[in-house]
C-alpha cells in the first residue's frame, strides 16, 4: 500500500463515528439483553415440552412466543396440553398457569394424576380403584404441592381475565420464565364483538401480547373444522386467520385412524405446520388413552 492509499484508508477510518450510547440507549440495551439470552442456550431445550419428538423440531417452548395446538374435538388436544404443562412444572420447575375454559379444575387434575401415576382413567371413572390408590394419591399430592402448577377453571375467557390472572399469579414467579396454557381458544367470550371471528382474533392477539409482556411461553389449544380432519393444514382453524399469523409455532394434531380405519388407534401425529424459528415436520407418537400419555412411537 503506497502513501496515497494509506492516507485514504486512514481518512475513511477516521470518518467512522464512535458509539454514542446516549443517543442509542434502546438499541444498546436490546443488544446486551439479546446476548445475555443467547448465552443461556444449551444443547438441550431449556423448557422441554415433555412430548417426545416435538422438542427435536421446535426445541421446547419459548418465552415470549405463542404455540397453538390444533385438532378436531376429542382428538387429544387437552391431553397433550396437560402432559406438557405437568412436565414443565414437575420436571423443569417452570411456573405454570393452566386456564381450563372447557373442563373443570378437578377433571384436569384427574388427567394429570392418571398420567403421572399410570392409573387407568377409565377404571377410575367407574370407581374401580387400584389397590394402592391412597399411596399413589399421597405421592402425587407431594409432587403437585412441590410443583409451581396452578389450574383455573373460572378465568381467562377475555383480555381482562387473562391479564388479571397473570398479574396476580406471576407476581410470585421471582424472575422465572412462566408457561401459560389455555384450553381452548374458541371458548373465549364473544358477546362484546360484532362477530365471533373478530372476538377470536382479538383473543389470540391478546395471547401473543401476554407472551411478550410477561416473557412467558403461551400454549393454547384450538379447534379445526371438519374438512381439516381429512386434509389438515392451518387453513381449517376455526374462527380466525389471526391464529396462523400471531402464532410462532402451530401444530395440527390427529389420529390417522380417524381418516383410515385400518390404522392402529394408538398411532398419533403432531404435524408442525409453522415454526417461526426453525424446521417443520411430522412427529409420530403413541397414545395410551387409559393413562392420557403420549410416548415415542414403537415401530
């Protein structure tokens, strides 16, 4: 490099302004916060879902994001949500709020109990108790009381109720990143809106806002219409395209036997249709209906 080139290079370098932190406080703070968050990442999911195979695609649940689990009625949405919520709370000590808009609090607890203690739910419903029921109940009670898992069946049907519950329940999280479950979206209140579609759109947008405001992982179940049972896909979500737009992860869940009766009724598919930060694909699971449990598919 001759003297002229060196002079031009020095001139260009001297023209680069120095950082002015006072003029860019938000950007500087965001960059620092982003680096801190990235440095907490590990080679295993920080908040594992507890659903085999899903973590390999979506890498658990993520604070600040909205995940939607969609299916036809009675096709496993609540069972998946309960298993994920219990895993996050009992195994990962993630503070969990479960807003059940369809089932009673006791019904949710019963599903979680059967899953955790491997008790046949069908027999339990008929009053056929295992011989060691009391011991299993005490073991489950200890695990439940040691897990940050709160279930509500009388809150969460509109913006005001969701924010109220979050403000009260999350005040005790002590800096931990919570997970909020809603079962299910179509049970939101609609009377103050011109149409059901607009009510659902506003409700879904609220869920996304809550995820970002509280740095929470929000997991909501949703229904798809009858055509979607055959064809699948996000186009068949009931009520609003806002679910497709606002969600960061959207999964379509189904039993193949509902389409093809020759399929094993225990086979189950979770199709990751949308994953804002990664790949999509199918997760093949086995469902044990007696204990409301999903596990790895055995071929």
